[in-house]
């Protein structure tokens, strides 16, 4: 008898979920949904066809498949059965939204809980998982020993509360921002989503709390403090977290004069309930708008008075270079969008802060990848990640941005706690550095002999194997 064992696709629609039925102890039961996809049916038929040809050609045996095996999908599915060695159900993933454990087998959301089991496999092979599981156990033991024997790396702002933090929490790398008293984690939170209509009323505070719990300490309040509801929210949050640092902004257009900037700063401090902010940025000025020295003198006076730690300009990527060149005194700090496509700007006299929105370019790249399976497969093998998954592409872009400018603060926005936790985990994960850099090089077409995004035109079919 010829028996075929087939590995299922990692993108299987099979799931294990909780049912609404409880056992004698009151625990919810499980509901198994198992799918046999068209890909598995194709694999089984291809193998049977090749086996029949090879066995017949070599005089080994004659393979007789059941009637309808090559035509009737329902028949093939009915013939399929499960086997031994349970795998899956506690998928390993960087994001708690997509898995149960991280890449070190640590349970998401639990500081000192690990799960070493074949359940962490994202997909199952056709054969025994024993050696893979043993390798994971040895790797986990090495990780736990290294965490036990080495002191944790803490952001400087957290040293005072070190005893209150679980010892297994890894920290986001820190950066030194000019004027700040303490170093801050490299990943900062852009509060621009707090006022979106798609967020319910209690959620903005949950987002702030999630960011702080994930290790974020810098918050870009932008012009949201002009909104009474958001200002009250931020004031209460900052009162409870005095170590959090803040960026406030003055909308330069049409308020171009020193007295207006002074009134804007005073109102900001009043609304936040603070006597100073770390950063005060002029939003979207043009080079010609900064001709008067009284505004610069005001900013310098307010910095000496301790009302702000530093000041600078927030503008678009296309204008920031001219502003830094022509109005250097106004730009000790500059904030602009992360230059994903490159090349990066040289701004030797300014400290740069970037903001990144990676979900949209990730979806755009995945849309292109879906049309070019050959190139996508080649890229995925180089990066060792499934580039058909938008969240994985977004994670790689985020890590690449953090890696390309390791001394710069990077801001992100989010509408869910899961996304905040995911981004913090990406920032902490040093194993992503190499694949993220390789992926960025591929996107920018810097890998010799490998097709770049520019080679992928909608409507064409890739011939790359």
C-alpha cells in the first residue's frame, strides 16, 4: 500500500478556538476547524502521479489510485486523516495579535512565563518534530541562563523604579536627545490618533497606558492639546507619569510672530499642567517666514528660562533640507517623515527625529508581492520571513528605520494596544536587525543581481524562480 504524508501550507485556514461548552471543572472546551486546501490536494496528486510513473518505469510496482482520485476533490479530502505528534495552536510570532509566544518562547504579556512545546510551531512538517523541539529546548535554556547571569539593560529614565519592573523585561534601546535631562527609549508615541473619530472615548487613555507599559517614554502631543478633552487626558496621564517627555508644536501658519509663539507655549504649559516641555517645534514654516530674529530670540530666551529643553522645526521631507541649510539657528532639532525610499539626508548640524507610518507602505508592497510570486519567494528566502504577510513587512520596515538611524528618536502612531505592544517588541528584538537591513536593501535596489521593487510592474508575471 502506498501511503502519502503531506505537510500543510503555513497559510492554512485551520484554527483551534474556544467553544462555548464547558467541562466538569467549568473550563471551556476547544473547537477544531481543520481544512485541507487545494494546495495540499495538488501536492498529493502530484506525488501519486510521479510515484506511479517512477515505480512503473523501474519495474518496482504498479500504483492504482482510487477511481476519481485525480478529479474529485471531495474524495481526496475524505481520504485524508490526521496523524500523531500534535503541533500548532500556540504560534510563535513577534506580535501578540498573531501568536502566543515571542521568538524566545516567552508568553506575550507574561514577564517570566515560557512555553517550550511543539505547539509553538507555525506549521507542521510531515514527520516527527522531536529534534526540532529538542533544539528549541536547548535554545530556550541558553536564553534563560543568559538572562539570569547578565544584568538587564534599563533605560536611564527607569533606574529609579528598577525594583518595580519584572527582571525578564527587555528594554527598548535608548537615545540621547539634545537638551533632555535623561536618555529616552528610541521609540516614541505620536498622539495624533487619539482624536480620530474611529476611536471610542475610553480608548485614548488605554493607548497612552499601553505605550508607557511597553517602555515608551516620549510622547508627541502635536496640536492636540488645543482640544479640551485631549488636553485633560494628557494632563492626567503626565501627572501620573512625570518621567514622560513631551513634544508640543506651534502651528506656524498663519501665526508667524514671536508674541503668537509665546502665547502658544504658555497655553501649552497651562493645559498640560507643567512648567516646561522637552521640545517645542515650529510646524511647517517656510524659509522666508523665518527672516525676523525676534522669534529666534524668544525661543532661546524660553530655553534659558527652563520652559523648554530645546526647540526646532517640524516639516516635510521635501523642505527640511533647505530649512536646515538656510535657517540653521532655528533647527537644532528637526522632525520629518522617515525617508523609506532613500537616499537619506545629510543634516550634520541638526538632531533628527523621524515619524514613520509603515502599515500603508507594507500593504502596498504586499499587493505588489502577490503579483510576483517568484521574486517574493526569492526575497522571502533572503530575509527568512514570509513577505506575503503585511504585518511582517511593516515590522521589517520599522526595524530598518530604527536601525538606519540608531541615535534618532522614531515616532509611531497606533489605534490599538496590540499594535503598540508589537512595535515595542520589534524595537527590542535584536534578531530582526540583519533581516530588516537586508529587506531595506532589497526595497531600495541595493542587492546586486536581485530584482528590486522597480522591476515589479502591475500586470506582469515574474519569471524569477
